């Protein structure tokens, strides 16, 4: 399957890093399997949905931490 991945704008990369930090903070756990699942989510291909939410929030003028959470 062909996938095209265009580079993200700097603001989106920064916002996605903030989302990743929130996910890690909420999923901080001593159980190895949970840590592995979190890392899979953060480094997997399923990053379009949070990016779309962040881009939509920005386009509609929403700021702060709420779009990231």
C-alpha cells in the first residue's frame, strides 16, 4: 500500500509533542505491557486523528491546553 507522508508544520509537531507528554503523564505505570502499549500508540501510524483535532481547534481559534487533552 502506498502512503504519502508530507512533513508537518512546526506548530503541529510542537502540539503533537504536547499531546504525547500528556498521554505519557496519564499512562505512567510500572506495568511493562502498559508502557509498551503507550509507546506503540505514540510511535505508531495512528497519529492522524490527534493531528486533525489540533489543526481544527487551531483553525477555529481554540487555544490553551484543552485541544491537547
